[in-house]
């Protein structure tokens, strides 16, 4: 079954609440009218009882006993139709009795004169309210029964019920139509926002939705959409720039490879010349392969693909192994390496291959931009409270400090941007791609750490610091 639309659900909810409220109101009106009718009848009976008592008192004082019966007959004739009254004196004489068939059924049980108890009775299908009591006048006692017909009152009550039964459906139908129209008007801005959003594509991400003036849910929805469009536009621009930069970086080795191959194939050459051409092609392919691997790593990071299983890594041993593997490179570049690994436990939770790549990136940059006879210092130790670049954390710190040209303030700000290379870096190492530090920051972020760049000691060289959270011992590791 297809679910109802929001407009239909709003109308149905509104109609359900209104139906409950209308039924309660109609029922309350009917009940109040009924109670009013009954109370009016009971008050009339109480007044009739009191009037009969005053009549007895008056006639008893002014007339002899033999004429009281005649006065009651006249009293009964005068009150005929208003109330049905039967009066019996203390000697058992009936002073007044209505000429009504079935009157005996209205002789209810008596109640105290000060607390009359009116009862409902039916005679031949006609509803009545009846009361009985004893009246004390001087030394004489009288029994009194009084009743009044409720046919007219209950007839009015029934007509009111039928009127309400006819009005309530009409009111609900009218309210349903009005609610459907109102909900449509209320949701019209949402439909307009939907149409506007559908018209936005990657070609016009600079478009924005109109924001209503009223500070309500629709304005917040439009503002949220505009914020999302701004983020999408920024991401699309970043993606376009990344694609353009990647294409530019890949075009250089591809062009060189093609040119070398075309020159080598232009005429017959010696074996040494072909070997030299193939060596150049292999070198360019190696550069392009490294660039493609870097791009793939960044793409996987953007897609949220995890690099591998997380294990407990001893950073001290990892730093030692990585620096030992760079011995030939250091010797070829004429750079001295100073290694300082603290004896304390330097374990972190992470991926060993990713952390090794992080170290290689930092060390490769340090060696690349350090002149011959320069030195690179690598330290692994518990992180102090303060770190260069304003970084303050706790955990395990890896410091790579070189004596090279360093970075100026602007380069330090943009050093982690993809494909960014400062003027000095492009001049000193033109073969770089500008992806190393971007990959390094991605690895550090995946390990919930922090990375910073700062000038080296005495404002010479560059100081790169990485802080990673320490490995937390699990209960089973304490045994």
C-alpha cells in the first residue's frame, strides 16, 4: 500500500483532532442541555411542593376544615398541566388527586421535605419526574406526591441531538476541505524549494534558494539547503582543481616518456642509446607510478576506505628500522642523521604500513631540502605538553628536524594542500608532486593525531612534529 502524502497525513491528523474535539463539544452541549432540563423540572417540582405547603397553611388558617377540600379542587384545576399533585391528610382523606391514568406508577417513595429526592418514571412510554414528601402544618401532617411530564423537554432534547448529529458531519466535511487547502498552502513553499533544488546541478552550484523572511522551519530548511549547496560547491571546486592538478602532474612524465620513445624510434641507434632511452622511460614511469599511487591513496582516504587492520605498533622500533633503511640515500645525498629514540614505551594503535609511509614522507622531505653536509635529527619520545606550531597534546611524539632552507609563514600554512609547492621547493626539487604532506596529514588524521610544521632551532630548517595517542592497555594485557 502506497503511504499517504504529507498533505494527506496533515489533513487526516487535523481532522482526527477536530473530530474528537467536535464530538466532545457536541456531547457536552447535549449533556448540559439535558442536565439543565432535568434541574429545571426538579426545581419546578420543589417550587410546587413549597407552593402547596403555603397553600395549605393559608387555607387552614382562613377556612374551616370542611371547605379545605373544595379549595384543593380549585387549586388542582388552577395548576392542571403545570404539575400533577396528590395530597392526603393525616386522616387518610384525599384532598387532591390528578385524573390521570397510571397515576399509581408515579407514587414514588417519600423523601424529607428539606432534601427532596426526585425520581424518574415512565407511564405508558411518557417520561416523568416525580417526588413524594410529608408536610407538617401546625399540628397537621399531609402526604404529598407531585410529578411533571418531561415529554416536551425530552422532545426538545432529542431535536437538539438530531440537530447536532446533522451539523457535526457537515462541520467535519467543511473542516476537512479547509484543512486540505490550508495544508496545501502551508506546504507550497516546500514544493517551491523542491523545484528549485531539482533545477540545481553541478553546472549551476552557485545558485541559492530564496530564504523566507519569517524565522520558522521553512527558513531553517532553506538556510540548511544553502549551506549544503555551499559545501557541495566547495567540494566540487576542490575536486575540479584536484583533477586539473593531477592531470597536469601526470602530463609531464607521459609527455617525456612519449618524446623519448619517439626520438629513440626516429632512426636506427646503437644498443647503448636504446638502453639510455629505456632507462629514461623507466625513470618517468617510476615517477608516474609513484604519483598514481599517491593519488589512489588520497582517493581512498576521501572515500573513507580504511588502509588496513589496526594493531599495536612500537614507534621506537619503527623509527629505527625506517632510518636504517635510508642509510644509502643519506650517504648519497651527503646528509648526516642523528637518531634519538627514548627508552620508554612508545606504542600506539595504528596501521604499521601507513605509519612507515608517514615517516618516509617526512624523512624524504627533510633529506631532499637539506644541502650536502647538512644534518637531520629524528626523535621519538613521549610528547611534551607544548609543541611547535601551537600544538598541545599528550601521547607519542615524532620529531623530524632538518637544517635545510625551511618554510616561510605562507608555505607553512599551505604546505598540507594537495599539489601545493612553494617557490623555493620547486626550484630546489622540481621533480616533486606536492602530495607528500597531504598524504602525511591524511595518515595522521586517520590515527587521531596531530601534525605541525615550525621553524627549526635558531629559525633554521624545518621542524615537523607528529603526535599520536598512546596505546591504552586492555585489562587482559595487564596480566
